[in-house]
């Protein structure tokens, strides 16, 4: 059955006021806690924010994709007053079905964005209301969402595994390279068993370790390539700053460079064990991504590419060293409001403590294997997402029951 969005939506008007509710934001990932998007406090006054509750759908200002979210948790929160928030008629549509439907039709609904600045476009409510929506019975909606939720649960399990591996790597790195409790020749923790320490500008470090500037331990430190985007999603894939999230490279946010404009230097393509650091923008500057496999995509010029000098530091250890410095990178931004950038000069002069190569070789395989397992899990998630997209095409066509039960 085909309906219109005006049949299922009612605009929200209730304001935050002085209510004690959590703050949310809307990105291409949906409705998320505001603290997950921004590393800084944006305002001291949220009284004009709009109240949202379970089942509400919120449209944020959009760039190259439709930013929306359906609140799927049974909580009360608030979002920015510039967002368009709507209550849905749950006698006609379930929140879960609406969420999947909008994900499936995200590209097809770009027409509801108002003309204007490409990077800050709100929706046109009238155009939204006059947009058609495929609306099966509630029973069919539940069957569709149950099928898709099964895939989501598998993905969530992989993400949990990734989280556990990241925590293991973090604990291991801190134990060896921050607390200096790597095993001594007797297999006992070095520092707490009277291992010899020497005084340096970085404080006490183990004998035989060295303080070096970042420029001394890398073979490559440069920004990526300034692309010319193809809006029809053809050409060479580009890793942009939205791809650098969760300490990995998310393919879902890639854009495309027009190859007719000439060759891109080889060193601007992502290679295995490259460390990528977002180097421009408020809220995203300083984010670090690592990967044990080459993505073979162009790295955007707003991202810094670091490659380890393998004669001094092994790539897996260098990768986790850079991840451990993410908070430092976030604080290193300079420039005017909205134009903050990470200076190559300051980055190059950053001091780090480097262990001797023989100690690195003892633990390197551990970090190598952890990262490889993380990357394999992300690759599996990517394949599951593609499979889910194929199912969405089937389940949200006219042959719902056949697709589910057949």
C-alpha cells in the first residue's frame, strides 16, 4: 500500500526548557548522543532544543546525504532547534520499519532538501509531506524488520568483538610502552622490579629507550590529495574525513574523484599500515584511523598520512602509538573558529618515546594479529551491509512476503 509522509507524520513543537534530558545530534549515522559527535561543548543554553521521544523521526541539516534519525530507544531527549522533528502515527507504521525505509531510500529522498549552501541544507517540510512511502500492514512491517534485525545483530556482535580487541590492544600498549612493565629477562614486569630507568625531557624511561621527534620515526608525513568530486558516484574512491571514524576507515562515507583531471601521485593512495589523522575541522580534528590492509583509495587533503620508518619503529607498534596520542592531536589544532587545522610543523616536532627494536619485535606480532582481526571483522561487516542492502531492495518492493518466507 502506498501512502504519503503527511499521513504518518506530525511536527514536534515541545521545547527543552529546563528539563533534565540527554542531548542528541543527528548525523548520517542516525540519532546519537551529542557527545559522540562533538568533542567540545557547543552551547550553554539548550532551552530552545526540541524534545524527542521513542519513535520520533528527526531530520538534520544535510550535506551530501540525507541526515536523519529515528529514536529507537524508549527515552526522552532533545535535539537542536534547527532540526525538523516529527512524531509518527504508530497505528500505521512502526519506528523500526520507518528507520529501515529511510535508510533504503536515503538517496531517493534528496529532493526534499531545500536549495542553498551544499553543506548546510534543511529539509523542505512540504516536499517531505508530499513524498510517497510504501506502507505494508503492521504485521508485514514487523516481519521485514525482524529479518533485517537478525543481520543487524550479527553486525553488532562483530562490533563487540572489535571493541574487545581494541581494549586488549590498548591495555597491552599501555602496559609495555607507557607503564614500562614489559617482561624483563626473568619474565617479570620491568619497572616494578627495579628495571634501570634514565631521566629524560619526557621523564623517566627505561634504559636503552630514546626520546625522538615524530619526524625522526616516519618515512612519510604529508596531507592527502585535493580532489575534484564527481557527484554521480563514479571515478576513484576518496577517503574523506567522514571515513575516519572509530579508529578505522569506513567505506560507506567514501566519495569519488574525477579521474579525467589527471594522475594522482602514488603516495596519496592509502597503503597498508598507513596512519590517517583528520587534520581540519571542529569536532573531527585529531581522529585517527589505522588499518593493516591497503584500501587503495585516494586520501583527501584534509587528512594527514603518516608512514612508519621501519628501521626505527615497526608499523603495528607505530599505529598503536599514534592511536594512544589521539587526544593530543585533538588539542593541537590551530587557527580561527571553524578553520582549525593540524599543523605539520607541530606534528613533526611532537616527542615520543621509542623502545629498542629487539623489544618491539617481541610484541609486534601481537599488535599485528589484533589489528588484522579487527580489519577482518570490519570487512565482514562491510559484506553484511551489502547483503542487507540487497535484502532491503527485495523486502521493500511489492513482493514482501515472498522475499521473507521464500
